[in-house]
């Protein structure tokens, strides 16, 4: 049994906000933001919502996979920035795309969310409970950002990415290695909850973080996860075409590549144009790689996410 991504899609809000616009509202500069984070622009929702972006990305992924929505057994949405608690976004997507035969639920594992959704879907396939899954990462982080806090508002963007995953039951190859980790004791370094609101973000609560701690966490744990996956799969680092990582910021990815003694060119990035979109970062990046023709049958990927919780994990994937 082998799980494969059969199609991808993405959706970004129309409005693009550059660093100069941000610098008109808080004491910062394009030079500071680019040099510390790599971000030049980000998309910020106007009329769009986490739900509408998820639906648009999903429709594109279903079309790309060439399947009918009725074939989908499972819809999983990863998000930390839904407009509402109920109904869950996955049910809204299920209804909008016509995935009438699917089970649907949301997961919250922050920037590790898309990887988590992927692993749940593959697990369901391995258990014989699903053959086709639609997995989505969608965020409107602009609603939970304090736009007066220059330490955080510079980082984030809105968007959604989706993938259709199909099980090949005729294939005897086992599913490829996947790992997930968490350390709830360190959860305080990145939070967004009731009691953190000051009325300046749309939802009355906003993201707070210890940037240096997150940097240290990511640069330590992500190389270890990549080494863990290499060891489990038997792949050499040289066998991997691309390392697709959560797009928190450029300096984190550069430091991870350096620690692994790997060339940065094997770490595709999109945070320059899109900012950090939490659980949407990886699927939006996968979709753009797919559309650029970078992903061909047999292309080997290691995908890794890290974020609030703290959570982190990754998976080996063959296109
Ligand atoms: N513009 C100008 N100056 C700023 C800004 C800004 N936007 N933000 C902070 N500063 C100032 C600070 O006030 C401080 O000034 P001071 O020395 O006078 O006190 C100085 O710059 C240094 O501040 P630091 O917070 O120490 O800045 P640092 O070099 O650590 O960079 C950053 C901050 C970019 C957030 C860094 O810590 C980082 O990359 N951390 C990783 C966090 C991250 O990527 N989070 C994403 C969300 S989590 C996730 O997706 C996993």
C-alpha cells in the first residue's frame, strides 16, 4: 500500500502588502524585515476567509487530481485561524466541493498541521478506512496578529494550500517513514489564546512569541527530524531532491541547511512572497513546485514542519 499526492491547489488573497506598507504603521523597515526574515510581501485577506481560501484551493486540487468529489473519503483541514469554532472548516469544505461521501474534521497542530493532516490521512489509508483524502492547510493569520507589534506583524501572511492523496492498494511498497513530535512543556514560547487580546486584532486575541526561543527550537529539532527520516527510510541525503520545510523565515531554513551541510538550492522557499502562512506554507509551496514542473514521478521529498505546541515532524514522500 502506497500513498501518493495526486493533485495540488492553492489560493492566496488578492491584496498584497509589502514591507513598505507595514513600515508606515509600525517602526520598522524593508531592510530590517528582509534581512531578518526574508519576507518581502505577504497576501492579506480582504473579502477572503480561511474557509473561502480552503474551498478555492481544494477545488483546484480536485481538478488537478482528475477525480470526482464523490470519490473523496476524508477531508482534513489544518488551521489555527478559523473564523468560527463550529461547524469545523472541513465540513464547510466538504459541503462546498460536494465530497458527499467523506468524513470531515479539523486539526490544530499549528505550523506542523499540514504534516499532521497528511499523516492522519495515510494512517486511515493503511487501516483500510480511506482510499482518497483531501488535506488542506488554510490560514487567515492577519486576524490573529497584533498589527501594532512590530516583532510579530511583519512575519505572517494569509493563504491556503490543498492536496488530494490517493492510496495505491495494488502497490506492495510500504508507506514511507513519517514522524511527529511534541513538547507541551515549551508551549509558552508561541501562544494565541483568550486573555492575550488587547482589542487590536480582529478576534481580540493575538499571536505572542519568543522569537529567539523559536529560532533555537527550529534550528535544533528540524535537522534531527530530517536525520531521523533519512535513517528510517535508508535514503542518503543525496537521494532527496528537495527538502520542503515550513516557511517560518529564511534565516531558520538557511541555518538548517547549513547544519545538515546541504546546499540551500535544495530547500525551496516562498516566504519572500507569502510570509509565514503557518499550516498553509507547505501545501502552497508544494503546489507552486508542482505547477513549475519541479515534481515528477519519482521525485523524492522530505517535508518537515515545526511550530506552536511545540510540535514538529516530517515525512518522506515520493511524487
Ligand atoms: N523592525 C525593526 N526592529 C525590530 C523589529 C522590526 N520589525 N522587531 C524587533 N525589532 C528590534 C527589537 O525591538 C530589538 O531592539 P533593541 O535591541 O533595541 O531592544 C532588536 O530589533 C532585536 O530584537 P530581537 O527580537 O532580538 O530580534 P531578532 O534578531 O531575534 O529577530 C525575529 C526577531 C526575526 C522574530 C527572530 O527572532 C526570528 O527569526 N525568530 C524566529 C521566529 C519565527 O520565525 N516565528 C514565526 C512564527 S513561529 C513558526 O512559524 C514556527
